[in-house]
C-alpha cells in the first residue's frame, strides 16, 4: 500500500508565477499584498500593508489591540526567525489578584484578559527591519477601508448578532460602532470605522526622523507611550462586563506598554522527511507540531494518510500526546531543555508506545527530562458545571467557520497571511486578538483590546500561570518549511486556536509524504481532536472527542467511532482555513494556494 493519490479536481488552481504570491484568509488582504509587490515592495512591505487591512476587514477575527506571531526568512539569509508580537501580562495582572476578584479562570472577554497589545508594534518592527516603504504608504489601504468602508462578509454580522445584547446592555461604545442605527449589519453592508482611520492617520503623521528606520520607531513610540496608550489606560480604569458575568476594571497602563516592544527571536526547528520545519518557541504551541511530526516519522507512508481510517486514528492519537505535553510543559519559561527533551528519540519511543488500536480519552503528558508533569486542576476537570462553550462572551457562537467548540458549535477565530516575493523572502504571519467581541471598543481609538491572557491559569506553579511580565502561551503558530539545503520552500498557517497545528499537520503529511499539490492538500477533508483542554475560556474538553468533515467518508468515520473516538460531524466544508505560498527552487517558480471554505480566503500572484 502507498499514500492515497490526490483527487483530480481542486476547487481552484495552485497559482504559479515569478513576480510574487500572497495568500490569506480575506481577498482584500491578498490583493493589497500583491499590489505592494507589483509596485516594487518586498514581502515584508506587502505583509505589513495586508496585515493592517486584515484588522479592518476581519474585525471579528483580529484587531490593532491584539497580537501576532510570524516566522520568516529574508532574501539574504535563509535562517528562519520568529517575530514575537505576543505581548506579556501587565505588571498588575497576577493570579492572586484575579482570584481576589472572585475569578477561578481568566475571563474570555473584558479588559482583565488583555495582554499588552503586540500586533501593531510587531507589524511596525517587521517594516522597520526588513521593509522598504514608509509607514504612511503601508497603512494607506487600511485607512481607505476604515474611512470609506468595506463590504462586510456574512460572519461579521453573525458574530455581532451573537453578542448584540451584550453590546446594547453593557458595551455601548461597541454598539455605537457595530450596530449602525441599532440594527445588525447585513451581509455585504458597507461598514466604516472612522475612529480607527483617524488613529492610523495620527500615527502615520508621527513618522518623523532623519531615516526611514527612525521614522518607523517614532510611530512605535507614539503607539506605546503616547495618545494610544493613554486612551487604553483611561478605558481600563472603567469597570465593564466580562465573560464571567461580573464587572471589572482592567489593569493595563501606559507604563506597561511603554516598557515592552516586539522582538525577533530564533525559531525552534525540527525535522521531518528530509525537511526542516520552523516554529515558535514554547511560549507558543508551535513545538507541539514538531513533536507530532517526530512521533510520525518512523511510520510507513501509507500509515500516514489521514484520509484512511488507520491513518486518521494514528494522527488523532499523536495529536493527543503532543497536546498533553504542550499543556503540561509549555509557557513563557526557560525552554531549551524541555524542547530538546520533547524530541529526544528515547522519549519519542516511550510516547509512541502508548498508541494502541483504540482511542484514548485520557490526558497523558510525559515525564520530560525525568520530571513529573503537572496539569492545571481545571484542565483535568474541564469546564466548570453549568459553563458551556457557547456561553463564552469572548468566543461567541458563529456559523460555518472558526474555532470549533467541544460541543460542536463554532466560536470566534483569527486570520492568516503568507507572502513570498521575487527575491526569495518568505513570511508567514498569524495575527489575532482584539476582536470586536473581545472587549468594549475604545471609542476615540476605534478598536478593542485583546484577550490572550485567557490562555493562562490562576493556579500557582504552572508554566502558564498568570504572571506579570510573562507571555501567555499563545495558540498562534505559523509554519515555515525548508528543504534539505536549508532553503525556504513553504510558508503555511491557519486560524483555528487549538486546531491550527492539527490542520497544518494534515497539510504537511499530504504534501511532504503524499506528494499532493498545495491546493489539493488544503481542499482535502480535515479532522481534529477536542480531547485536550481548550486554550480559550472556559477551558473545556471532550475526552476522546474528534471533529471530522463528512467528506472523510462514512466508512472511515464509522471505523473511527468503533475505535472509541467520540465523533462530531462538522459538514462537508467546515474545518481548516489554511493558506500557503512557497518556492519551487528546481523550476524557479513561486506558488500560492488558499482555502475555499467560507468563500473568503484567496491567493493571488503572477
């Protein structure tokens, strides 16, 4: 037997060309990136311009007050690096303080869940160090969309609908912006955000200095220490309704944002089938994908086909083992020893021996480096009685796309962007947070704060305990694949919270093992596990849970159920929102592909 052959039909072609490629979760961002490439900008100019557009046209999926991570290589240096746009917890955000507020977990919505906003500073750092354009030029398209309007995709309206009563009763500034005339916006309705357009304009006007780099830094300073930070602190002083159903003030201050800047760090790199795979360090969930790949490395090709019953079962069981280690060991703590031990051959053999022909419902973290693992008590117990995934104010129920909840419903999500230019620079970025549903809009700024601290625990002594100055263990996890000569060949990523690396695993198996085209791999039926505790409030889990697209086939799905997987059918086209770009070095060709699900993602290039 061999790995299954790809279908002859794909929903769209894998694009090929020599000028540049951009792929993202929204056509407007992809088109913006390509326009920059056409005008001589490089991949970083294009990514930054597209990133600011994503903040406007996908306000339910990301925003200026959120966060991002990216992995990239430059035209001159193929060494993969990680852009760290994940802000840490503010100085006053401690587990003890939040417990004193009567909380047993960080709420999924409201300013108490806000880390220091990292996305905007990270975009600007990428522009300063690797771009060529001025701030005013890269934010120009976003300013136009915010001021002149953008046609809202259906999910914007359905997300607003899920939290409309909250807006009307508790978050009047959000109601003023997102409920025009007091009603829900319809699909295709043109929405505007003039306050954010004005904020972007003021930031661009602050770009003064003798060099382009100095001008970008001047904007970063105004963002972190000037009128934006001052408005954020003033907003946080006012108590407002949180996902807990109680009212609290936030704790972010000007001093917090002034004391932090985005940075670039070394990627954590693993290997699989002759390729190097670059991910975030363990303050993100990225190394879990490397462990999944390492666990699967020894198996025959045919055993790794996720379109078969045996292959899907193996993939689900490997995901559970890697995510259990993620939940026990990952966090913003010194990680060199832990990460090396996770990929130690003897440790991998021990983990692999736990896989049987039957589905395991258990959380089974390993003894890394001889140390006993420890999971949060709530992680083991799941959500508190009476708390359902659909009640999470910060992750409202929407339709068709997003991060599937363990109850089969779908919640808020994030977005993704990949760009490659004619000179060979490649960047993969996953921006998120600061959703319109995450906290009340700061009216004079036109954006909401993020809620990434909900990924921390209020239990002491864990790698991911809420601690001042520590980053929450983010789910944002873009991927860069390099060939055996160390050259970048693929940038890929997906929205989806805990599902991001699971869906990327399927893509990598189908392309690197099966030899499928990028578009065929993106189109292919997807599945994921819900057995691990959710990274989002209320941190629930479904032991042995597996969500599958119906296109996987009745026979395969029935076989998984017989093995003990608790199956939830998601529909034919519901899971995964991957996009990808890359370089075929043998032919000197660039390529791009994007997700058809939700009829929103798009790849462009020539």
